C-alpha cells in the first residue's frame, strides 16, 4: 500500500483481487471461482499464507473512485522521491551477475541450481515485480477521457528480463524460458543494457505478448506515465522490424493500446488476435489510467475485467465464444467477488486448522 497513508480513516483492509493474467482457467474450472488473494482482515491471517493468494488490502472507508484520486495525488507528491529511489536500480543489475525477482515473482534458493540466471539473496532485497490491478467494480466517470485499454490474450503473466546476452522469462515459480532477443541486452544485437518488460506468454502460439515496460536499455520507466511508456514501446517496435524475432520459434508481439472508448472496445473485441498464424482468444481487458506510474504493488489506477463481464459493466456486446467462457453460476461481478472471498476464507481456515494440527503432532 502507499507509504504516505497516515489518516486514521485508512485502517480496515478487506479483500481486493489482482487480475489473474497468470491463469488460464477453463469454463469448467471457473464454475467454482478460485480465490486469488490473501487476507489481512484478522491477526490469524498471518503472512505465511501470503504466497497462496494475490489480494492486497484497500481502504474500506473510501470508494474505489476516491482511492483512485488519492493514489493520483500521492503519486504526484512522490514523483521526486521515486526518481531518487530507482536512480541506481539498473546499476544493481548490470554490475552484479546475480539478480532476483521480488514479491509475486520470488524465486526460491532451491530453484537457483536449474536457472541460467542466478538468484542471490541480499539482506536488503531489491528487485523487480509485477504491477497488479483491482477488478473494475466502479467504472470511472472519466474512463473514455483519462484511461487507456489493452486486450489481454489467453496465457500467463511473466516478467521478461534481457541482460548480458540473454533474455529470461520468469513467473512466480521461477524460470519459464531462456532465449535471445533483439531487445537491449537480449543477446542478438544490442547486448549491452537492461530491458525489463511486463508480458503474457501464450504457449500454444509460442508468443510473448508485451503489455508494459519497466526498463528499456537501462533507462527506468518506473516513474513515467502510462501514455509515455506505451508510445515509447510502440516506437521501439516500429523502428526495428527485428524486435519481434528471437533465436527460437518464439516471437515477441506488442499488444496494441487504445483509448478506453466503448465504441472502440466494441469494434476491437470482434476482431481476431493473430499470433504466429494462430488465432488467440481474448482473455480480458486491462484499463490503465493515463497518468499511472509502474508500481510493484496493487493499484486502483489499473483495472481488470474478464471479457464476458463487458456486457454487464460497459454494455458492450461480445462474441458467443467469449460468453461460453462464463462460469455457469456467474450472475454479476459483485456476486463473483463474494464467492471468491468465501472460498478464500474457507481455504485460510483449512490452512489454519492444518497448521494447528501439525503443532499438536509436533508436541505429542
């Protein structure tokens, strides 16, 4: 959560869920929603369960729109401190052969032996992580004026790190893929520098879809606004036709962005997404506030909806094949989140009982 929150009204923290880009559930598996968050509502919900769920706390006393405004104001105040905080970030990765991915992409010491990129634990951890969204429960009144949208294809989310002649895809379990790319530091052309991208990996089409940019050629994008990051990425891919190529059958493909205009979204959703001669189904849609900085945490300035939720939330028609992905017991986003919270609470209760039983066995 934001470090500058000091008001006594910002205290209780019920569940908020990150958009599940690292999942690709089937219609059957989604009929019973899986919890994708951890809870801090109780002292019993200790941090040892934080790796099992993917929610972060939010302020119960503010609406989602009020928190968006709070985050925007706080982000402006922190602009200068963010520059200082990340000023030497690239040097950390370039001067040290070891690198780590923190938070949602933690790589354990047991996985290091099988990785081409070493992971080294430091007393003061520093590393890259992914930015996470909230469900778009409250549609922003300025959605079409101040927000951008990207359709997210089926696949799972990865962090791409190009550095010192190689490119590595990492998820929360460790290394997914190692290859060489034409990205700065990626090993095929510009081998110096550091590039870090937020991506979605589709195994079927062997395509790495680029969502966002954290670093480009050692230049930090973390304190740049969404609009700048997206235009920068588009220019880099347009200027270098080889940017899509790798030394393997895999391809990089930049996802298009557009104003979050309902008419444009309506038109886009009926267009096929082609990747390496494969037609890839849209999984959901990500909404970025134009002024959002890339942050290693959950933020209300990043919104997510499954595509089958668009008729409900934005009155947008979707193809029948997308509606077929809707869980059989789905009624509304609010009911869906209630079911997630209930399932989350049951899982946490089960873990607590299992832990208590384990303690009893240890003492017997």
